[in-house]
C-alpha cells in the first residue's frame, strides 16, 4: 500500500492517511472484506507515529468504512447505500436569489423523503472555505448528495471535483465534471438583452456591468452579447462597453457613478443581476437621470423581494424556483436508479420580462 504524507500540507497527517485509504476503498483497490495493512505497517509506510495512524483507523472505523477482527486486524466494510441526506451549499441565506431556489427544493421534497441540510456563508470567506471543504468530506464519507450553488474557486473547487466522483453532485449556475450542472441558457439570454436594447429601446450605445467574468454564467452571457454585437454592428470600446462588477449593488453604483456620461443619448445599461440594477438606479438618481426614459435598464434574475418589488424593473427571468425543483428531482432520480458519475448539463430557459425601466 502506497501512502505519502505531505508535510507542507495544511491537512493533518492522519487525515491524509484516512483519505488515501478511503480512495483505495472507493476505487476498488481495496475490496469488501479485504484485510488492510496493520496500523504499525501503515505508520512505517507513511513515516508517522503509530498514534497518528491509529487516529486515521479510528475515524474510518467510526464511519463504518472498516471493521476490526480480533487477532486479525482491520478489514474493509461492505459499502453502504447512498444516504438520503442532501448537503446544500450557498454563499448567503439572506438574498432572495437563493431563497427562490430553496423554495423550489423544498417543493420538490414535499414527501420529505430527503433530509435537506443547508450550509451558507456568514462573513469570513477563509473560514467558509475551510468549513466547506470539511463538510464536503463529510458528505463523501457519509455518502450524502450535494447541491452546490454558485461557482467556487481554488481548493473548494478542487474538493468539489473530488467529491463529485464519489456521490451524486448537482451544481447550479456553473459546470463541473462528474456532476449534473443546472444552468440557464446564458448565451441566448445575453443575445436577447442586446437585441431588446437595440430594437425595442433604440439604444445607440450600451453599457454592460458583467459581474465576475471568470464565472461560467458571466462568461456565457458575454459570449451571447458579443454575438448580438456582431449582428447589430456594435463595436466594443466605441458603442459597447463592458465593466467589471461583483454581482452586487455597491460595485454597480460605483461603476455608473464613474463611467456613465449624462451627455450621451439613447443609452442602455445591462446589469449582471437585479441587485446590480438597484445600485445602478441609485447612481442614476444622483446624476438626475430618469431610468426608463433617459436610459433603459435591464436586470437579470427576476428577484422580486422587499427591495426590488418597489421598482418595475425590466429583467430576465431565470425561473429560480424551477431550478431548485429540478436539482432535488435529479438527485431523487439518481438515488432511485443508481449513481452513474456521468457529466450532464441541464439547461433552464430564460425569458425577458419587460416592465418600466
């Protein structure tokens, strides 16, 4: 058995040993009821103390992944069935965007066959990343399904890829190998937004607050917009302008304040989501620009809450509740018919909702 402990890793040596043994079990190298090297042998191979190796064995035993036989050592336990628990990861529990999706999940689980557990970001991003990685490993060890909303990066993304190879995994708004990815038809949505600005609002120049371009949904929307720009002969830097934002009202407000020229006529502004649109409206008020008359404004999401309900915002409806329903329904199908580890993309259509902005 080959076990290497990386002394420079932030992961404790016993967890590295545990993870390696778990990988050997899940890959089939170590089969059900097959004996495992002794604690002392593992300690020698890994270059750690017997106490460290024993701690790894103890956790594997506690999770019923291995079992002891008196006088014979440890053996691989029979693989358990997939759990009916679903771990849902989302960046915030306070935004309407996420509550719509969660409402759909609970609607799909009306029979209460599944136990939906929600984990969300509070304030400390670094602590959230560490907590998320720990919880993802719990999901793997306990064979729980995962729904991960919005695209992570770095160590969290790598851990998601690792876990998606082991248990049913659904991503929302981003795409990951070995998972079922639920996304909107972002390219088509981007195209339709430019088309609306040009044909319905007569915009001769367009500002696009694009969100985080590294994220799948933003990249795909931009591609669709660029396709529309070619059709309508819009030239980036001349009458089509892209600005980096952070999917929030503050960066949208700051961008409009800094870059919107009130002397330009027939302009439209496209926002990455409805919260950005709210920030843009705030900046337009300060500039004494009348939204809906002096400038056309489009959001994305159709998130009607205590803030946006007071503004008749033109937006793209993502069908968020349907996305939540689809996520849980897909996991139910996997639990019923078997987990196949195949990558799939499920596309939910968007529609333009024209209001007064």
